[in-house]
């Protein structure tokens, strides 16, 4: 009988990355049992049902175990790692030197839980001389980031939504009961809904699981969130329910903002949104009178009409009422490792893409424009594409456009654990170790960091992303054969306990050797990383992150219980990260220091954003005329609903789903009756770009005229010589040009379709 071993790690199926304990059978590599890690400082033993099914990610029949090269007939042939690395490196150099580095792009980069491996791609991008990163984060959140840049001074400002601490909670376009997004979401929402001294308000077109627990549910019409939030803001301003002392002390631009809010026709906007005026007044009074209010928003308004404007209006609600920067309210916080940067606007000299002239936001570019940047005769169109830990064919808008564009590339490389829909379009597929076969981390969490130790050795034939990138960059002759001086310094500090010796050496070499500055992640992996326990080498760059974080926030780190002065503090922080397999709080906020995180020179929030207030002024004053698209495609499809058993495309085996394995389409009973559809019937959905067949689920959760389907379905899962496709792929119905005009965020919550019974 095999003896099992216990390992601490984290769930990789959503942005929270709750702590887990994995009971492993070392002989079979199977995850026998998964439970919550009670020592994890944030999740404290809490997990949802998805985490218990991670074995379906780790062990499945589609794991890749050798590099693959596409042949002329479209089939793939196994090749050696050495051949794959050299051929890819040679082709990248050829594209870079012939057409320019800007004709190479990078897509993906980490998903929900493997951000540590993703940072090594920075070295490859430096070797390719490309600034272009396309990511799912830019498909969802860049409208928020742009607004943060204007309001708080930097697009990579991170802010928290402490639903668990607030007296009054407003949730807009989010469903924490299913999608989480806040720690211990189901427990927190349950406690909130049962507390008579607290109020939960949910705004959504769908009566979600969270909405069913709300004190007040505002069932807004699909895509009309901007009108509803504008009506709330108009009422707050026109009835003078704002916090004048807060506005005067902490903001600029309220007088200019007020002229626009005073013009809002509240009753007309209420009618357009579908919400009674009395409920809007009730919410406005509740927010204004609450001691603390927290607002939680998510993809419901971030992937819907007016998404960038929605981000602005949502933040104005808590800002003009003074619910910001204190306990129980939205507030700014710090990134231990920032996931993004800050991009200048084009008029300020900021970078744009070659073909569509699209702006970067947070140093990221939106997936909706990627096919257009590839499939073009522009001399600087994208010719080479590296895709890491992402499945754009399934996950990004307009599957057909993605595939068509990829077929025109000179070089496409996919790094992944499985032969995904995107990998099938590539010239080379490189098999990566899974997230549990290497040291890993996520950079999503505020004031917290969890460096996850390997649970298993990499599957034979696979390599970790840090190793893959290091080999390609070295084959491109972009880094020296070894970083001998740094390796010697790291070993000397370890063996002779010469504290600070490596730091001094690294700073000296970084300023004198350009290759170290450009490829610091590889230098750190191959120097201080090699002094770490076996399998932890790729955590070397976290040493530098700890030094930088300690330099910026020393007092916050000390409040979290980590001692030390100057350089010693960074070393102690790094050691604490290594020594705590459940993760640690790397800092503790002090609200009196909150305003230093606002990056405007006066540390005040800028309320006046002319571009967005013009957008607000231009919202129609009456119900919009019926468009031809609404006649041809009369239903509003919510494409990408989060349900009990879906998780993007990270788990491909359909057997992991205990419920709703087919990913059914939710249809209002009246719409089903009108089309002669019974529960469980197959129906066909058609949009302007494609069609899918899907099984029906009759539900009054969606109003008449609205349909809802989950994401993460429609994948081919291979089992020996057979394969099956379960469910429908939502992005067969979406379009690249159906998106926010500023951030290019796709309108996945407002896909126009028609429906017929099969």
C-alpha cells in the first residue's frame, strides 16, 4: 500500500489562490485528497468545491511530454529540446533583425496562479526588443487601470474592496457566491445577509446567487449600468448627500464634476435602467448615511457597454460620499510584485500599436485587436507570437478571427501543459511543467505573498517556464554563458554568512553590465536562486522584489512583524517568505498613511476626467432606438457566466464537473415557451460571427430577452483515439470590434444573438 505525503500549496482556479493541503500519492502522482490550509493567513482553511478537483488539472490525458513541431501536412512531430530551443531562437532573431522587434508579440503570461514563471518572459521580450504584451487582464480590467491612472496618478494603483468590514455593501456586476473575488466569499456574504445591522445591495441583470441573499436587488437592464450609476450620482449631488469635508481635504475637481452631475436627468435615467426611482433614492440615502460603505464590482460592468465609463462612475459613488481610505471602505493598497506598469496616453507620447494605433494601458495591450495587428499588410504587422499559459482561441473574442490571423504568422510558439485549441495553431508547442511541479506564486494579493513550493518533480519531458525562457534567451546570445561573479557572491554569502555581500555585488554588476539589468530574472535565478533548496531556484527574483518592497514600505513591513533596518529588512522579508509554506503577510496597512499611495503631487484624488464626463453627457436621454442588430439578433447573451464548475480552460477533462457538465444555456420561461423549447432541448444560437449548439436550461434567473451561458466549455478532450466536445465555446459568437472604444474591453455581457430550437 502506497504511503501518501502532505504538501502545502494554493488553488490555481481563481484570483484568490486559497491555501490548500494536498495529500499526494508519490508513486502514482495522484492528488488523493485536497483540503483547506488552516495556516494560510488569508483563507484560513476556507476553500470552495473547485479546489477539491485540482487533480483533474494535474493529472489528465492531454499532458504534453515532448516539444512538438508542426509539419507541412499540419501534423506535429516530436523533436528534442535542444533542436526546438535553437530553431525558435534563430527564427526570433531573424524576425527581430529583419523586421524589427515590434513585429514580435507576447500573449498570456501566467493565468490565475503561475505568475512567477511568467516574469521570466520579460527577459525574452527584452531579447526580442518587443514592448507588446497581450493578456486576459487587458481583456477585463484595463478600463479600471486607465481610470486609476487619471484618479490616483498611476494605472498600476491597486485598491481593495473590503466587503467583509463594511456596514453598507454595494455589489455591481459581480457574483461572489460563485466567482469569489473576495476572501472566504460565501461565508462573508452569508454573514452579511444575516446581519440586521448591515445592508447588502446587488445590481445585476441576472438574479444571481448573491442577489438572492441581498437586502435589495436592483435588476438593471443589460448594458444599462451607466445610466443607473449616473442616476445614483445625480441624486447624491442634487440632494447634496455628499461628504464636503472629505471632498475638500482629499480630492480635486469636484466643482467641475458637479456641473455635470447636476445636469443628470435622474427620472429619465432610472427609466432607461429599468430600476424604479424610489429604489435609486433608497440606495443613495443608504450610501450617504452609512458609517462605512464598500463597493465591489467585476466583469458584469467591465465587459459590458460603457465599461470604462462604468469604472469611473462606480468609483465616484464611494469617493463623493467619503467612503474611501479608511477601515470598512474601498482603499488603496500596495502590490508586493506589481502585475502591470503605467502607460502614458498617446497624446503624451505613449506607445500605440502599429496597425490599429491602440493605446497601451498598464503596459498591456487588449486581445481584441491582436488579430488585426497580425492579419495585415502593414510593414510592422506582427509576424512572431509567443503564447504562454493562455488559450486565446477559446478565451479571447472571435475564435474564427483568432485562428485566421494565427495562420498568417511566420512563427507561433505555445508554451503550455496541454495541447490546447491555440497550441494546435502553433508552429512549435513546448511542454511546461504544471503549477504544482515547480516553485510558483500569484501576484494578485494585497499585503500578502505566498511562495508555493513544488509538490512534485516536473513530469518527464517537460521544463518549467523559467528554464524554457532562460534557454531561448541564451540561444539568442542575449545573455552571457554564466553570471559567474554573481554566482560566486551568492555562494560566498551563504557559506561564510557574509550578510549583504550579494546585495552589494548585484547592485554593482547591475549598473555596469547591461545584460544583467535587462535579464535580471535569469541572473538572479542562476546566482542567489542556486543557493535555495532544490526546485526553488526560480524564486531568485523574489529576493530583489523583497529588497525593493522593503525600501518603499519599511514601516508597513515592520507592522506585519518582520524586523530589520535598511538592507537587513529586505533580507529578513525574503527569508520569511521562504520559511513560510503557507504564505505571509508582507505588510500591514495604516490608514493614516493611505494618502501617500495617491501618486498625484498633492496626494489628492482627481475627480474631474474630461473625456469621461463628455461620455457621461453623451448618454442618451431617452430609450435608445431599436437597432437593426437587435431586430436581427433579438436576445442579449451574457457570454461567460461563472458557475459552480467552470474555470476558464485550465481544467480540460469534463469529468471534473459534478454539476452542469454540458454548460447549459439559461432561458427565461416565457422565451422558451415562445420558441417551443423545453428544458434540456438542444438549441442553436447565432450571432453576426458564428453559431453554436447548446443544451437549454429553463430558469427565471434571467429576465425575458436575456440568455446566459458559461465560459470554459466547448473544449476537445482526447481519450486515446476518441475525443469529445462538451458544451459550447462562447467566443464562437463574439466579435473583436464589439468592444469599449477606449480600453477595447470586449462586450461579452452584451452579445446579440438569435435562438432557435434544433
